[in-house]
């Protein structure tokens, strides 16, 4: 009887995931169409920063983090490419896209980002399937759709994903990387977890936010996980300190307040995913404590919003 109820809840959760993926596919169709031309008048889409950064890695490595204005030998991107701001290790995995023209590379990258949402769906399902169904459904919606407003326009309601696709910004794929790191920490696979953390570190803010939950999930293999993270991050980034001082330039030019505090709609996609998954884990742990279960206020809330799904 109990197994049948659990199986029924998991089927409903899978249905929620399928609906969220369908909505994300619609958001992708809107954003992908918008990405065919520059959104801003003065600058090309965010993707231009990645493309010009990778181009300069091979042809002008001392100027990777220079102003977005054209430099001699730059690939032509109109109206003006944006400034590359991520860690230099990001360029290792992006460089193969230089084999394509700028627009073809942008389109391909957007498709890869959309496919990464399916990986996010797999990871979040396994992270929440054994927790309360109501809370798990909230996690699915926040990770796969990241709703930010109320209305009838998907570009407004799901602006994080929409602008992520429209600008071809890498924070969508970062969501899959950081949720994947949490999944591998949860399943006690420290090497896979560490590799995903190292990949997600191109914007370190998200990794720092996820650190408490990563450490909690990895507590049984904590030492191995920490050493693996240090090893992968060092392997991917340290060589750039010995090649044209790229690593030092990153620290000097990008690790400063004006960059750290800049937040756009797509920046919130991985951050909201981490925050929601962390809160759900905290509630799940507290719900097992007898003192918490006997708390009258909590009991009323729990009966109203959670026990109905048990």
C-alpha cells in the first residue's frame, strides 16, 4: 500500500517535470528567435564576450579581458562585442566553437543550453523524489522555469530563462552544472561532484552559494571531495597564470566590486535553484525532529500544504 502511494507521488512529480520541460521548450523557442539579432543597440549579445574571449586566447591572449571595443586582429562582431568576465578555464571548453561562424556558434550554444535543462530535470528529480511531494514540485518549477513574475507573457514570467536564451548567456548551462554537482554530492560520487564544481566555477558566486549544501551532501566523503575540487579547479585554472599572465589579469580586472555585484535576470536562474534546494533540504531535516513536528504553528502549516500529498 505504502509503495503504491510512493509510486503514485513519483509519477505525479514526473508529470510536473514534463510540463515544466514543455514550458521551457516554449521559452526556448522565443529566446532562440530573439537571439538571431543583437538585443542591445551598442553591444552584441552576451555570447559575443565568450566568442571574442576565445578568439583572443589564440590570437591576442594578453587582451582577453580588455574592453569590448575592437582590437587589431579581432573577429568582427557587430555592433560591438561585450567584455569577457569569466574565469579563463571557461575558454577551454568554449574554444571548439570557434570552428563555427559567430551566429552558428551562438545558435549551437543555445541548443546545448536547452538540452542541459533535461540534465537539470534528471538531477533535481533524484534530489527531491524522496522528499515531500509538495516541496519537490516547488523545486522542479524553480529549477526548470525560475518564475520571477506574474502575468501572461512567458518573456516576463520566466525572464531568467528567456533572457538566458535570447542573450545566449551561460548561466542556464551553469544551472545544470551546479545542480549536477549537488546530485553527485548527494549520491556520494566525489570525483564527479568535484568536476562539475570546477566547471561551474566560471562564475564563482553560484558555487559559493551552493557550498553549504555541497558540504552537507558530501559529509561522508568530505575530505576526498574537497581534495578533488581543489585538484580540478587548480588543473583548469593554474596554467593560465603561466601563459601570458591571463590568470593574474582575470584577478586584477574582473574580481572587483563593480563586477561581483552586477546581477541580471539570467544570473538568478542558478542562484534560485541552489537557494530552493537548500531550503527544501533544511525543511526536510527539520521535519524529522520530534520537537519540530510538535510545534503547533509548523503542524498547522504542514497539514495544510504538505500532508495532503502524503
